[in-house]
């Protein structure tokens, strides 16, 4: 049987992670596919040729996208050329909807099979994208338990095999590892400030200010984003009680006592490690106002969205202040009722997400579908 060429488009660290786990399972179950990608170090470590690295791709917010429009347009042109040069049979789009849905339409017009992994948040905003997905995507793989029912309302069948983070965290627990080397033996207050420069600049100083209130009882550890150099963090004037780690976020979460977390995949990862958390988010004022007008969901953290109620406190925009962070973290200290309740809800969340083996099941389903 002749080999098929698969081009993967992932624009962020979380997409790189999930795509890498999929490729590992894909290669284990079939040798008839060749891979190229836009991705990061995780995909590269699975033997995938990286044509553009995610560190060049992370633009967020309406204003930020407009400011970087010339670069984004060049990226579209480059991506299309690389896909055609590779003689791509299958395009796998991972999350990153602003870019990937446009690529889906173009690829479909070229007769390329379009697979979408990690559904765009059409249930939150831009619901009309559903019709675009129905037209341009051949097979959709969702990772949130409520998504199949949402798509069914539009007569779209999507595949759901659980959440891939369950696999990644189980894999982490199976590895032999050493404890983080830190300044002290105090309980850890973990700071997960995100992976994009603009969000880091807005939130990390506020997180660090809040963390000062816990310096007697906790040591503070920042989880550095894999796509940003350590030198970038030095401008934030980290104090004596603050440690910095990179590419060891799971190790940090496995040891953390509580956490301040930027909204996104990290909120769910923190919950799956059963670390009580406060979720923080702040964007430019214009981006926030536009989003507030368009987005129709009650929560921004995946934990609350999946559970459909407030499990973790969300401090968004004007509430993203150090004194409010301190107040919420105080409620999560050892023995506090709110901490105990949050951990019970985490257990319910883990049960709701289903069984492990998402990447393996999806790979087998994909191989069968493509053959």
C-alpha cells in the first residue's frame, strides 16, 4: 500500500502536545504515513519534520491579531505552499481555529482530506462556524464530553474518545522522576502565567505581587512556557523566594499545594493533578470588550465549563488584581472548607472526562477512516 502524506497544523503548546501523542499512537498502529507539521518540540521529538515552530505563531486577542496581520497573511501563504510541496493527502488541524478553519476551506478546495482535532469553541461564540465545519471538515474529533450533543443539533457527527490530557498525565505518573530542586521545603504556590508574551506581561507581575502575601508559608515557583526563553522572565525581577522552572510543569503540579493559573488548558491540567487553583485572565481592554459582546458562556476555565458550574474562582479583567488573588488563595489553604470542596469536585470532573486511551483510540479510528 502506498504511503500517505499527513500535514499537521498546531499553533500552540497544548496543540503540539496533543498532536505529538496522536502521532506516537498513529505510528505505533501504522507505518504507511509520512508526517510534516507546524508545531513544536513535542511533535519534533516524535520524528515529525517541523516546517514552522509554534514560538512564531502565538497571537491572541482582536487587537493583537490586527497588529500582526501582515505576518499572519505571510503565514497563510507559506503554509499553503508547504502543504502543496509535500503533496499532502491528509491535513490534520489541531485547535487554533482562527488560522485552521481558513486552511480547512482552502485544503478542501484542493481535494485534501481535512481532519479536525480539538473542536473550535463554537458552542461559546461564532456558532455560525458550525456550518463552515460541516462544509469543509471531513472528520471532527472532540475532547469535551458535551460537544457531541452540541454538534448533533446541527446534524454533524463528531468522534469523542475522552480527553487526551488523561493519557498525558497517566504517562507522566508512569515515568521515573526526581523531585524538583528548589530553594526550600515549604509548600509550593505554583504560578502558571501562560505561554504568550502579551498575556505574561499583563498577568505575571500581578501574580507575583499576590504571591508576596504567602512568602512566610509557601515558596513560589513559576512554570516557564516551553516556547519562551528563560531570559524573557528575567525582566520581571523575581524575588529570593521565587524559583523558575521550564519544561517541568507536570513535575511542578505533582508537588504543588495550590496555584494561580491563566485560563486555558492549564486550568484543566491543574485540576487533574488535584491542585486547588484560582484562575486569572486579562487581555487588552478593547479585546475584552469585543469578546464580552460576542462570547455567550458563563465561564472561561475548562474546569467550570465541563462541570457547568463554578468549581474554581475566575478573576477576569478588572478582577484580575493581586488583592483579590490573595483573598481567593487564602480560602484554599490546607484544611479550609473551600479547598476540601474543590478537591471533591475535581474527582467528579475526572470521572466525567471518561477513560484513558484517547490518543490510541483516535489513531486507530483515523487509520481505519483514511483507509
